[in-house]
C-alpha cells in the first residue's frame, strides 16, 4: 500500500520528542513543505514501511509569508489517475499515473477563496470541488454581513483545469455556501461561530451529482450540484451546539464527527440520493469507482 502523507506548516512550532519539526525552511535554506511523503507499506510486514519518494509541487507562498506552503488535504481518484489537492493559497490537480511520483498538471487560483482546505471529485470524474475554510475554523464567517462566497464550496469542470497553465484565475462554474446565519453560541462561549465548508465527500451515483459536507457551527449540509451552475441544498442538520468537523456519506447514511456533539449518524431519504450505490468500504479521500 502507498500512503500520501501531506506536509505543510500552519505555524512555527518547536521540534517534538518524536523528531518532527515544522520549520518553513530546511538547514540549507530551501522551502521545506511544498511536498508530500510517499510511504510504501508492505501489508504482510508493516514494520518495514519506508518513504520511497518526496515529490515537490510548485506553489506560491501563502499570504506572501516566506516558506508558508504545503497541501492540506488530498483526494486521489484511482481510475482517473488524478488527485485533487487543496494547498492553502491554491488548488491543484495532479497526474498520479506514476503513483510514487505524482506531478502537478493544473494550478487552481481563485481570488474569492481565503484558504483551500479540502478537495474531491464527482464519481463520474467530470467535476472537481474545492472547499474554502475561510477563517481557519475559528473566525466568524457566517454573519449577515459576510459575503455569500466566503467559506463556500467551489465547483469546477475538470476538463477546464486540464488545460490551465497555473498563471491565471481558473474558470469555476459556481459556488455554494450555507445560507443560514449562525448566532453566537452561548453566554459561556460568546464568540461568533464559523460555518465554512470543511470535510466532505460526494455520493457514488450516476443519477446526478450530490455531496455531503460538514460546516462547523452550521452542522451538516447535503447539496445537489447536478446543475453545476445552480447547486441547491436538499437537506441539512443544524443542531444547537454543533461544531461539525467532518460529514461523510456511506451506504445511505451520513456519519459526522462533531467537537460539540460527538458522533451523529443520519439516515437519508431523498430523491437526490436514491440512486447512490452501496460500497464494500469507503475512504473519502481515496475514490476508486468511476461511474459513467
């Protein structure tokens, strides 16, 4: 098995007892974190796991801070031989036909996105979705005064990105953000809550394009983007005290991980999800079935 281990530094921290460190530059002064580690794990002897390559990817410094680079979340689509990577200041599409040496084939730039956090594909491979974690999960982004595009999902046609050279703004088809204003949490926690898109996945179906996403204080949302120019919400769970970190679809249910509530398992009955296939297993960041 090959593991793609992301490497990026969100802050400068001291070296730990385990030897890892998050310096933005190495001892020779080179940028340290515009890379991933490809780890090979022999399944019959996992103790022999080793790093087989450390491919690097072209990136700009995030917020013009020297050395502040790296990819946060990466989703691979095995049959497409492509990966979508959310790399703070930009999104990227990688060619992974050589699994040990992925390479950038498109760089996605969008002036409306504050922080490229997550990325995934539709199961037919036509669409790429990037999520904006504006505010970093702590700053208010769902007040009445906040722009409707701040902290949104952004929908792209993968064929558009395949011809991008990485130097211009990439052509998105649409965006969608939770429409519900979130009030302050409680008197004990009076901060304005964040409701940006965080971790999400798409439904394995040929009948349309649907995704499920966590949205921090706004809980969980389910969005139909079959009409990529007009995505629409078809359901949501917005419970009091939510701080939903991840929401993933699997075989007719949505499984959430919530720092305020623990785990919610949601049963879904809706026409938008009626054609979703059941899968023997699911890793939301490793898509394996191309459905056309």
